[in-house]
C-alpha cells in the first residue's frame, strides 16, 4: 500500500489550485498518480485480466454479437462493443492490492473529497481496452465515443455546491494525440446546452456517421488531454468530452471510475467487488472502506444501506433522501 504523508508540504495550496481549475475548466489532470513499481503491478494484472476478457469479446465479435455467451460481462453491467471492451472489475481488483489502492489512492482522495464531498465513494468502475483503428476507419467513424456530457441534471449543484459526480480516468498506457486521447471543451460544464453529436464524427450507439460532416477536432475550444501511463484526467461529468481516434499501434488501457456521494446507490459490479474485497481483508483503511461503500470515514453512518436497515421507519435514511447538517451526525428522529 502507498504511504503518502497525509499532508505533504505544499499539498493544501496545490489542492486549492486544483479545485479552482476544476471549477473554472471542469477538469484537472493529476500526473503520476501511479508510478514505478505500483504502476507496473497494476499494468501486469490489467494485462492478465484483459487477456481473459478478450477471449469472450473476440468470440462475441466473430458471431456478430457484443456479449459473451454466459452473459457475465453484460449481466454485470459492463460492456463489449465493436471497438472496445470492458473487464469485470473484480477480475482486476482481486489480483493485486495495488489495483485496490488505485481506486482509493492518496493522490486522488483529497481532490475527490474536496469536490464530490467528504463522503465520496466509488460508483461505476470500468476497465476499458480500446483497440487501434485504421486511418480509413478513423476518417469514416471518428473515435469510439462522440462528443457528449455524461450528466446534465445537476442544476442545483452547478452554482450552489460540489458537482454530484467526478469521473476519473487513470491511463495505464501512454496516450498521445493519436492514441485514443480523451478531449474536452474547457468550461463547457457551465454551458446550458449539450454538444451537437449529429454534426461531429465519433461513435454513439447506432448513429449514422456518414451524415456527420465535421471532424471531432473541429469542435471549437477543444483540447486533447494527452497523458502518460499512470496519470489521471478528472472531470465534472457535465463537461463536454469525447475520445479521439486511436490510430496508434497499440491498445489504450484505462480505468474509469465515477465517484459520487455516499448516499447514492452503487451499481452491482462495485458492490460485488466490495463484498469480495472485504471478505479478503483488503478494505483495511478508512478511505478504502468509504470509497468501496462500506461506511463513511466520519464514523456514524447517516445513510444506512438496505442491509443495515432496522425495519423501523425512523431508521430510514435512504428513502427520505436527507443529509445530516454535518457529516457523521445522526439525523434527528
Ligand atoms: O474513454 C474515454 O476517453 C472517455 C470515456 C467517456 O466518454 C465517458 O466515460 O463518458
């Protein structure tokens, strides 16, 4: 496990700068979240997990279907698609503690806490392999995902408080401008409208690319977020973003984790991972326990999970949707 000091010299000022940039631009890049041996360990287990998932993906693709026969990846809420596939998260996390640490990493946690809130936890965890495409394919279809924003329904949060969600993409391969690079429009999290995905190339389920007249790079104000392996792109999910074509020579590997407040429900795949990691004794720090959804670090759990519900209506925290005035404090009966 990494042992970064809780507050390294200058850490507070750096965090303030990052939060200011995030509010202004809608994203920040944190370099070298994973480095050295820690990065190598995560890359090694990612390679093993992707080799296993790839068999299903290729078999499905050969049959013209994107879903494995036993339905596992589909049923677990992950995806197989034409140009990329996702790995079932536990298949990575169970292999090496460094992968668990990546989700609750001390280089990410202060920022997540300062943006999403002190009760931040992980929602979706997607481990994605994006294949290279030919120049002709890139020309015709663009990158694997079109210009979009993930969420647009957090109006109240836009001006009044932290964003409901921060998404973090940790890259496990170097990503240059032609390697399936994520791109965004700085400040677009504050726009009232969405990007016009009918105009710009880039894949979106079932969309006809032939009618799209503009290249993804024609989007005004766009910047390409090139990154070294181990670095992370963290963004407000209202931010307009896309993925540019991967015309490089190798797969792009990344881990996309959506972070949310503790009161939100986690998807089944994350709960499955949390249960297995808890049984293996790996949720062994307050940060990990919170981020995997077991209990908030503040001690008292103001937002009990269904399994912890006493059956008493006065004990209900989830359905009333109430937040205590101060995290960790009980809500009055
Ligand atoms: O893979 C990427 O570069 C971006 C992924 C994305 O668009 C998303 O998670 O919403």
